[in-house]
């Protein structure tokens, strides 16, 4: 992947116009934005985005809490009062969370 392929289309265009000598105020006007917006886009486009890889096994907060409470022995009926959801819904959430963990 080349350096510009990792950028969004708007970032590529802003950088291309900036390299061509168009000032920030004119670029902002072309996008219907401010000069400050253009400067910020140029700054953010230069940042390194190679952070840690996304985890595919990440559970939603609800799924983590349901699994935790279930492991501590709470029943679906008891949890339905805490989460204001039906016991059937919480059973489906638990089942889906277990499926997601098994796929990881």
C-alpha cells in the first residue's frame, strides 16, 4: 500500500492541492469549510495510523457483563431486572457472545 492509498479521498485531494500551491483558505472554500479545517486535515493526514490491529473477538459491553454475571451464577430472570431486558433476550446475548468467543 502506498503512502497515499491509506488516506481518505478528501485527505488525498487536500494534500494534492496543497502540493500544487493552493493555500489553505482556497482549499477550505472549495470544500465549503474553513482555513482551519484544511490545516487540520493536512495535519491529521500526516499522522501514523498503524496502531494495534483490531481484535475480531471483541465483545460488546453488554455481552461481557452478561457473561460475567452468568459465570457468577446469576440466572436470566435475575439479570432481566438488572438490564431491563427479557430473559429470552439475555439468553440470546449470552449464546451469541459464546459463539463470538468460540470463533476467535
